[in-house]
C-alpha cells in the first residue's frame, strides 16, 4: 500500500513496503524524481554511502556487513526493508523500522514526512534497544535532470567549505581539499549546514537544506542528479563515528523547499 500526502498542488507518494522510499514528488503536476523501483528517494540508515570492505569497529569489536557494492557495503539496510505505518494524515506520515540482522545491533528507526504547499520536511530518529552503536542517517534523492517539459537541464548551485578527497577505492582519503569542478560522485563539507539549490531554468527552483554538515553530490548519471544530505561522510562508521546510546538517539532533519520560476 502506498501512502499519499497532498498540500496545495504538491503530491508526495511513499512506499512503506519498498524501503519507505519516496516514489514520487509532483509539484503542479510535474514529477521531479526519477521513477523506478530503485530510485525516487530512499533512506540511508544506519550508514550512508560506502563502508570500506563492509567492516566497521565498535570499540574492540569488528563487524562484517554484507558486501552489496563490492568490495564495500553501501547505503545501509533499511532501504531493503518493509516499514510499519504509525500515522498518516493528509499532510503528515510517520513510519518505523526495526534494526536487526544483518545490522549487528537491535534498534529502531523513525521517519517522518511533513508536506506543505511549498516544502517537504523529512526527519529521522535512530534509537538503540540495548547496546550503543555508531550510526549515520541521510537521504538519497534522484532528482530528474530534465523535467520533460521542453525546458533546460537542472543547474546545481552550492558553496562548500571543503571536498573530501576521493581515493581510487571510491572512499574519502581523510584529506580535505578545495572543491573541484564536476561531474561529481563526491562528499562535501558544509559546517553551517547543507544548502544546495537545484534550478530548472524558467520552470522550478528547489532548495535542499539540512543542519547536517555533509552532502554527497552525484551527477554522473544521464537521467538524474542526486543531492544527499547526511549526518557523516562515506565510511563514517570508521572515520567519524557518532554513537547512538539509550539516552542519546541520532536525529537528522532535511527540508526541500521550492518555488516556480
């Protein structure tokens, strides 16, 4: 069963059974997300991007995750799970997903969607049921490069404090460099919060904002561009661990706001 939210001329379609991903975001009847079972916009929890060789440490314990993007593990586990609907109204929906095998710790993820006429607010809460564990959370939207209305391709505008240098293994080397020109499959640091503008000239402007400090920009595909706010960089379980404890969950928020041009 799909969940549909509407506000003004904005319509959001969520598929709880398919990883609680956004299947569609239509603004004034125009679709802005790439369509398909693997696309739309999916949640990345309990890690974002690639985890090196599928391994991470929590204290003295090393864990092995399934390698689903050889030689690495990519984009967490919850995008492959069915979520439970907790609440659904015309403009708001809440879903939960239990963390368990193949993730080595028990916990829960809550995802909240709030739709307004000119914005969509997304929230994550990541909790543990017992032992503390490192975690990340973020979103992986596939925005259409062209809206299919005869207009121009999307333009990206953002100012980053740094770019995480990408090694041959597709992971950050640990060195921060000045941002390079695209095309990108790269992580950027924004210590004041993520702020990226997508502009389809004379059609639509959409801003992706978050208090999170990292964003991955992936604009290599012909059909789409991805703007991924996330709570830590790729391989962050190893290089930038953020512990989730019984009294300190991980909470992340992002807002997409738009206006017609």
